[in-house]
C-alpha cells in the first residue's frame, strides 16, 4: 500500500513513540488527525489481526474527520462497512470507528477489547469516559497495547489531560513512564505553513485566551476558563513558610471526593498551605482524615479556629436520622464545624477579588505548590453556560477543591489571623 504525504518532524516523533499513552498536539493546525490516521494504518499493516478503535465526540465529527478521509486514503484497498463502521484489512487487522457524546455512550464499549485505541480531541471527553476506554485496552495477542490521543487546551476534559500529560501529576496507580506528551504547533505543520499562511494570521487575531491556547499551545489559559485571573507563579508559591497560630480548614464533602484545604491569613494574604483529597470516604472516615491532617499543625502549636463546610451537612439523613454535621462532630479532635455561606455568585466574586492584586501589588490568595489538586482545578474550572457568573458543575471532579476555597473565602470575616514562624533550622516541615 502506497500512501501520499510525508510526516513532519513532530509527526515522525509521534509515530516513533512506544509509550503506553501518547498525547500529541496542544494547539490548532498541528496535523493531529492526519497523524493519528496514518499511525493506525501503519500499525494495521505491521501487525496482522490487531483491532484498532478511533473515537471522536460525535458521529458527525467522526464522519468528517476520519471516515471520509480514510476512504480517500485507503478505501480502494481496504473496504469499509458503513453499517458496522469498520475498515477491514486483508491481513485481518481492523479499524473500528466510534463516538462518545455522553457518559451513556460508554456502554457500547464496555466488555470490548482493542489493541490500539485512538482518541481524537481527547479534551472533549470526560475522565470517566477515558477510564472506560482504558479498560478496553486488552487482548490475547502479543502486541503491546497502546492508546494515542490528540488534544488542544480547553474543553470538558482539559483538567485530566493537563494533569497526566502536561503537569504529570500522577496518582499512586499511574506509572509516569506510561505517559508521553509531544507538543505540536501550527508552525510545525509544513503543509499549512506552505499552503495556507493566512491561517497563522487568523490565529494571531483571536482574543488573548484563544490565541494563547490555539496558537501558542498554552494550557493555563483557554476559552471558557472560569478563573482567567489565575496564574501559576503569581498565585502559587513554594511552601517556604509554616503558618502557625490560628489557621482554619475548609472542605467540600462528597462520597465521590472529599476535598480538604488548610488555610491561614499571613501578612494580608490568604494562604492555602496544605490539601488532602480522597474519594470513597464515609462521613466518619472523612472526619478522621481531617483530624489526622491537622494533627501535625496542632503539635506545632496551632489551634484551629474552625472547619467551614457545605450547608448540606446539616441536612438529616434518612438512614440514620442524623445530619452529616452530627456524625462528623462525634469524631474526637474535629474542630468546630461552621456552616458555609453558600451563595455561589457572591462567593465566586469574592474569590476573584482576592485573585486580583490588592493595594500593595500582591494577590490576595496564594496557594502553595504542594496543593496540586486545587491548583489544577483552579485552571480547569469552566463557566456555567446557563449562568455566566457561576461555575459549571461539570466536569464534576474539578469542582470540589474550588468549592472548598469558596467556602473559605466567604468565611474570612471571622478571626483567622495568624503569625508565621520560620522555625529556625528546621526547614520546611510537614509538606
């Protein structure tokens, strides 16, 4: 089979990658879709009998971006079954084509097995959908299973793609060696630069957030980002100082995610100096984790003023007749639980005010670098399309830590001031 087209330097690097999960792109016009198709064609020719899957968000996108181009590129030699949405090679290899418009669409792939899975525009799918596809990466052959992703900043999947491939903030069950990111900009695409130089000028004329994402491939700013004011390096800092005195805690509780922040007011700034985030905790277990996390600070002489949390913890549960507040308060060592002011829009406005520079030119909120989840979520939180002043509730996994921060900020009228001790000779403690 003779195929037209020659890969550019970045596409060739993508073709050569042997990582279990390879993400390619980061900006518009980098030749991502072509590279993805060509990679799968090469693998199908090299490994007889392998099963490949290409995923896009919608059926129409799938048809326009892959079905029709594949028919033009290999259709004469590799017949396509429109009913099954599959290209069948003579050596037994297949390229199946599917879509994931919503979480319910994952049901079509559960129990399926593929040697290669390619996700085009991965930031358009959720982390749950991605996890479902990972579970399909299996088979009985000798070929090592691979997943290839293309991506641009922004979209519902921005946070998990950025976490894995840009920030490389891995969880305990994720092997860093499995993940590789290959940055590709429009300037790397020789075809576009030669045949459509006006495309670059169009990207340069976009609003700053879109230009930053689509032209420069930057992941900290994108269209739809709720906290466009948030900047790493300005609102983040190495944990240089240890707040002591009367810090406080803020948390958002859900069985799906318990997001706990420890905060203190230091020299006129609200400092988030530690976090703890975990899924699958009961109310009692969450309270015990709270006590455990603050215990180091208590031993250093801190006296926690309170822990502010969502008002829904004061609702009585049908199973026990007790409220979450009552259940958590029974755990020894839990600081006074304070009902949060849960007015969403005023709360988000207050957070924005603190993110903006105060009178002496410093931001009102500083987050220590060890608070990875909060930092990642601050950059990934989206606008609610139906309420422009509110944050979106999806993707749900990025909402918990910012909600805890909102509770904290709305509680700042309380006595939360503290002093700072450098603890001579001790270095940074407890991080």
